């Protein structure tokens, strides 16, 4: 884990509120792996105060570039949206536990919305997994994924691209073909993926999200329900990627 | 030659920069950033007699220049701390301050007694706003501060620090009570009680309804309280509350703090304690001061009343 001042190579809007940020890194990139995140200070002053955890979308070691895909949804990410080439960011990382790369197992990767971000580096490292992706309406970044996929399943909620509905529907039909499933997306989707995989005895890894403070395990705010009743897991250091059997979902996500 | 060492009620620190309980875990996390021996001392995450799972998420909300937290004293319990966490910290030479929280006076006493041979000071947490029993219930009633301080002081042979709550009408009254009951030092402030409402779902954002506010937003209040406490007590004060830079630290020392502690700043700048320490040293060098006690202002000028 390093703290590095990284300069911005590019920051482009790829869809409504979705941006692709490319940063130049010398030290962080050397340790970066799929599923880990960077903890980025959006402002040099006190507002917003905290760093923002953004998952690593792609790490190009040859160029020394890290690609981040993020959604503008609050004060911090709005400031990220204003970054221009040549600006600098105070970044800590890579942090957290990433995806175990199980190359020998037939894998399915499922992502929903901005949850696709940490899956690209993963897909590049797997042996052509089947990829399932869902979006509300506007579709982004799928070409990057198609390159690394065996089969590709695209869904939108409004049916404007791909099939109408959710990618979990297709994954449920094909679940018996897989030995491992990797997922990142809304909690409702993750909760369904967990249930599907566990019912069918398929190994499953979920990338979780929770409001975060320090990012290094000291502040205990990013607690997530653990399958062990007596304690919570820390998303920042025990995760963000968990074996599905390690975590539990609150009833409020079952809606 | 600059001597940065300070005394906090019988415990000599090699410099006045501490890190606050609840913002530094048990030291492991930040040991990856710098040598923990650089610090004046470490107040570890608050511990309770039995392990606590802590509050249900969400546990944090960002506010303007601050944060609200509702962690609820998640910790491995007294014995979990002594067996699993303390050995790591003991590898360092840095003074360890055990922060303890109890539901009853008896619980505080048992914990202090179990700990005092293994740590350098005990900090009584009588000011946690995030748990239903104990915590702040002790810190807002003078007679309870007296009872718990007095009971613990009798059982231990190491410095006793009482961490005061800012959620009181008169901080100096609480400071005086702690001093009268035998506290060797007081630390202030703990978090201020705040809240947030989830307007979409029309309910309080936190399960526990209220939460503790910290960060730069509370600094002026903390500074005022350190000043007021310093007016009344003779025991040393550890000043904290939104300290992020060396300038903040100098303000607290000028207000009457013998030492200062970095809390929330650790979350967004892991190097904050080291930067503050370097800043104080540079300030002293620049100002021609040789000891921390020489950082003073004229207390006779008082416009605050």
C-alpha cells in the first residue's frame, strides 16, 4: 500500500454521470490487482473531508496507467468529474482484498450498472469467462468486456439494448455450467447471486460496498453483515471481495 | 536543543502528539504508514469488559468539514484486547493508553485493575454518545464522574485520564469534578452529539438516531472547552477535537493543553500526526522556543465571557 500523488491522463464522460478516469501511477500500480480499490481525496480542503473508495477497473502496467470508472453521485465524485488532464490527486492504495483469480475453473462474471467497474481487470485475467451485464438504460463500456468474454449476455431494465430485464435471469438458467461466479453491483443483485450460487453449490465471490472512512481498517465504519452472528466484517480490509458464504444480506435488500 | 517532551499527569511523553481512541484501531493499521514510536502516545480503540459487535450500519455520514459516526464501541472485549492486540503494541516503545468504557462503576474498576500492569495510562471513556448504557450517561452527571474516577483511581498505580464529553452545559464543572476525584489528567473533547435525517425514507439516518460529530467542524468548540477547563483545573489537559494541522495543535497548546491528540484527521490523512509533529517542531525552532511549555499566550486577555 502506497500513498501517491498521481497525475491525470484523461477524464472522459462515457455515459450520463459515468466517467472514465485514467491516472498515471508509478508505485500503486505495481501492487494493484483485480477487485482492489484506491482511496482518493476529492478535495485538498475540508469539504468534502473524507477520501472516496474507487475500485480499480484496469491496470496497464506497461503504460503505467490505472483506469477508474466512476459514477457521479455526490459531492466527492462531482469534484472528480471536474478533473482535467494534468491535475493531480492524492491517492492511497491499492487497498482491500481483491478477486481470487481461478483460471482453471469455468467462470461467470456478472455486473450491474457501475458495479461493472472492478470486473474488467478480473475478466482480463480469467480465461474468457461468460459475462452477464445489466444496466438501467444507457449501456457503457461493454465493448471492453466483450473482448474478454466467451459468451456475453446484455440486459437493460427498459429493454433499449440487449434483453429486457436483469442479467441474473440468464445466469440462473446457465448456473449449472459454472464452477465459479464473480459479481459486483447493487446489493439486491448480489443478494440474488449469492442465493443462486449457494443453492447450486457454485463457488461465488461478491464485491461489496459500504460507506467508508479510513479505508485501512481502523475506523470500523464500513461494517457489513457477516455470516458469523457475533461480529461484522470490514469491507475495506476483509473485503471488498468476499466469498459469498462469509457475508449476509439484510432483509431490506430483498425488496 | 528543542525538548518536545511533556508530562500528562505523571506519564512522560517524548512529544505532545497523541492519537485519539477510536480513530487509530489498535495501531496495526497505521504502523504500515510510519514508525509508531514517532508518536507521543497511542490511545487505543475503546474497550469494554465483554466483546461488542457495535451498531448496525450505516455507521458514518459525512457532514460539512466533519463526520458523524455511530460505531457503537465495536471491540474485542477486555480479554480479546489483552490477548490479541496488546502484544503487537508492546513491540513498540510508544506509551499505550487503554481507553475503557463500562456499564457500571464496577465494570470500569475491574477493567482498570486487569489492565494497569500492561499499559502506561488508563483513559476513562465517560462520553461515548453511541451506546445506550454507560458511556455518556456517566459523563454528563458530575456525581457519576466522581464515583467512577474515584473508584478507578484507588485501584491503579498508573496515570488516570478522564475523557470528557462536550455535551454538557459547563465543561469546567466536569473538569473540576474529575480533578477532585483524583484524575491525573483530563482529555477533551469526545464527539458532539448530532444527527442526520434520511429525507427520502423519512427517518433518522442512523439506527441509534443520534451520532457523534467530529472533525474540523468541531474544532472551535473543542478549543473553547479546553480553554475553559484550563482556567479551572491544575491537572494537565490533552486537547483534541478536529485537530488536522500543526497550526490547530499550537492553538490547543496555547489554550492550555499540555498535549494534543489527532482523531478524525487520521481517516483522511494517515500521516497527519507526523505532519503535526514536524510542524510543531518547526514552529518552535522558528520561534526560538526550547520546550512545549513555552508555547503560551497571555491568558489575562479574555473576551469570551
